[in-house]
């Protein structure tokens, strides 16, 4: 089965659909950061998006298209994190019931955030059960529609509105983007942004950024085949742990991306702390991977204009407190 | 001596002077907050300003006007907080030496932040010395110019650019501002904003917000004379502890403000935590007083459009960690 590919027109259409529901997040400039990097660093603050991450965009673009009569069984998604909240909030706005499939050991705070958007949570055992199988079973039982985290034309088009806004906002600042950096898991956000940037700013190079040890996307781009991560957990970047690239996202990204960068846990922690101290932004570890690549000089910034996507801000208070209080 | 009053034209002029140096901070909308308040709550995020607070605006508007030949002795200011950083950064950009007079017991982190902008720090004993007298002495010795925190036409006009941007940004969102809330110490930010709002949105009511026990501005507005605070310290809102209103700021504010609100320390802590959890913004306690007034329902918000000025984000990591980890 070949999934339908999103086009640039789908992203433009998604922007219209998101207007008034999603936040057109600001593109922020910090003189401190630009001076540090000896370039011009523009932060696309998706942490300020509804539900605290870019995931609401794709969820809304998918769910708001559902026919209310055929979709009265609601929606199902599997996620313990940002996609769960995005789907739950979008479904609540449309009046659809939502079921979110989460590992039984998901922290209570994440379950609570998702329930707060009116979703029902079904838990499973990570060791013995498949979340996809559970979602398919629930979808069958309830005539519900599965909203995938990234392997979907309208989800990718929704995420692509980040790139559309970024290109327009940079142009309004008189900035010509040399490079865009995107923290990446399954590749849906990167795919959407890559499509938008290709149309709006074709000379801009787009990179994915991943945690060390979870750099399946970068390795797959280099090898030309789908590479998996050896580990399934163990990174502070809980939003970036997809085990392998999506097939659809990779089909979009392979011809469009300039490459992949990897950052260490320590570099991510420093980026979260820098965002607190200097940018005054709450960015979750996975959302700060792109900023970490700048601060740790994983790529030359001198004299260049960077668009850095800070993809989310949903971080546990205890972890955030530990990170900002540290002095390493 | 009567100090010259700033005019609306001074604020428009300041905006031109600030372009490219200060950040035109975003006006942010949170669906969560608006639903909670049953109104439309727009946050003017001055925490995202250069140096982490609005103070850079007034400092730059004052210091960038100095004649380089007569001002080669540099500038002097007294402040342990946001004004210190604003003045130091503005002076550094213009190549002027800066001396900041701070209490000897100022936390090392604030001294370090100010030194990082190239300023020299002179300390004094809070109990036995007058910071104004020390500043005057230094200014005399070095032929330096004192940059007052609020009793100055160009400082107030610089802060007024917050109001000018707020009015324009709200209009661009199709929002007609009913009320503007401003955390207030000496009254310079409120005076500048009140002048701008009077010209741009005359039916909007502007309120100052202060910590309980440090509500000299609100009491002075009510009594018609200058009221002092009984205490000089002891609030978490370290940016809002001016002992009494400025004469110049009060002359501007009295005929223009709708009144003053007071918030408790607990309400401020909740607002800082809410900003972390839901807005994903780092707002310092004094900067969150205005948001606290919304969350604690100190004023009717139902069906109304509010502009809430979050004036700064310079908060000690240990204090921030303590606030976000608490569950009261």
C-alpha cells in the first residue's frame, strides 16, 4: 500500500484550516544567541503552540476534516506525549470522543494532561503488547479513526504549516534562511517543513537533529535504507524516540534534506538551561535538540541565518527544576 | 524643579530609535488561559525583551541620545535588577562606560549578569548609605550621566513603546482592548503605556498591579497623595519594591489610570507556575503580578479583552525550581 503524499498545496490549505484554532507561533530573535553564534539565529517557538507542541497542527488538520456523521465513533491514537495531547485537544474541539493508547508506566502527569482534554486512556504493557494492534482493535470495535503520529498526508501537511510560517516570518524580518534545524523523531514535522521550505525558500538547507544513540533518521539518510535505533528508551528527549523513520516521511525527506546531526544528552540539558536563562522560554529536551546543535557548534553558524524549530515545551517540572539548577 | 513630561510623539520617536536594537516582543494568546478567564487574554511578553525585561527600552532610548563627546564619562544607575542590566547593555552597545550602584548584599548572579554587559559595580550598605547620594558622587567624579529608573522623559517614552506595540498588535488580531494590566513599581512602565494607550485606544482602562503590602501606587491613586510602603523588602516580587511612586510618573498616571490591584505572594507563585506549565514562558515573580490578577480573579474578565504585560523573566534558577515544583 502506498500512502498518499502531501503537496505544498496541502500545506497552504492546512494553514487556512488552522487559522483561529492553532497559534501562529512567533519567530523569536535573541541578540545574545545571535552574538554567541556569530550569525542570526531565529527560534520558531512551537513550545507556544496550543497543547505545548507542534503536534496540535497535524492533529487538527487531520481531525477537523472528518465527516461528523461517519466519524461519530471518534478517533484513536497511540502516544504517551505530545501527539496524545494534540489529538485529544483537536477531538475535543470537534466534539469527537478520543481514545489514547499509552504504556501502563506512563507518568501520571502525562495521563492527566491528556484526560484534561477529555480523552479516554487505554493502557498496555510495553513488554508484551503492541500499541498499534490495540489501536486497530479499538478502532474496529468503536468505528473510530486512527490518527497516526506522522505517516499521514494531512498530519504532515499540518506540521508543514510551521515551515510556511517560518519562511514568511523570516522574509518579513528581511532574513534569508541559510539553514533550518528540526528535532526529529518519525520525521513528520521535518517532512512538512521540508516541503514548505522547498517551495518558499529553495536554497535553504534543512537538517534533522536527533539525540546520540537515537539518530535513526540521520543514519537512514546517509545509508539510503531504513535504519533502526538499537535502544527503545534511555534518552532525556522523550519526544524523539521513534524506533525508525516513517516510510512516507522518508520518501519526502530523502530528496529534500541536507543531512542529520546528533547531540549528546549533556548538550541538550545545556540547551534547555540556556533557553531558561537567556531566551526565557520553557523548551522540553526533545524540543531543544535543534538549539543544542547550535550551542554545541555541530554546524557552522558564522555569518549565516538559521531557523531553529523549538518543537515543544511539555516537560516535567521536577526534571526542568533539576536541569536549570545544575551547573555543569 | 519640574521634570519635562513625555508626550505621545516622544513614544513614537522612541519606537524608531529602538528599531533593530530592542525586540518588538510578541503578543501571545493562550487558548487555555482565555477559556479559563472566559475572555480573551493577550500576553505582552516583555520577558522576551533584550536583557530579559522591558527596562532595556527606556535605557536605550535615554542612552542612545547622549552626545558621544559630552557623555564620554559614561552613565551611572542604581538598581540591583532589571534596570541595571538594561542600562549596562545599552551603554555597552554605545561604547560608554557604565557604573551600577548595587546593595552589597545583591545576589552574585545579578552582579554577574550586570558585569557580563561590561558594567562596573559599586556596592553600598543598605542600612547606612544612600544609593542616590553615591550615584550623584560618582557622576560628579567621572562626569557621568545618571540614568534614572523611571523619573525621566526619555526613559518613560522608551517604556511607552510597549503600549504602542500592544495597541497595534491587538488591532492586528482584531481585538479591541478593554483592559490593560501592568505590574508596577515606580510607575515608569505604566506611565509610558498609559500615554500610548490614551492615544491609540482611548476607551481602554489601564490598571497597575502590585504585591500586597507594596501597593503604594494603588493607594496613592486612591488617596490623591504620595503614599509610601511600610516595608522596604520582603516580597518575592523583587522588581516591584520601589518605596513610593515617582512624582513624574504619578503626574502622568493619576489622570489616566483606572486604578490599582494587589495580589498576594501565593497568587504570584501560582501565576509563575501557570506560565511555566501552560504558557511555556519563564516569567519572574514581579513580571507575573499582572497575570496573577487575572488568575486570582481580581477583576472581571468574562467577555472582555485583556492586555497583560509580563514585564520580565529574570528569575533565580533556585527560586524558579522551587516555585514550579510546589503543589499548593
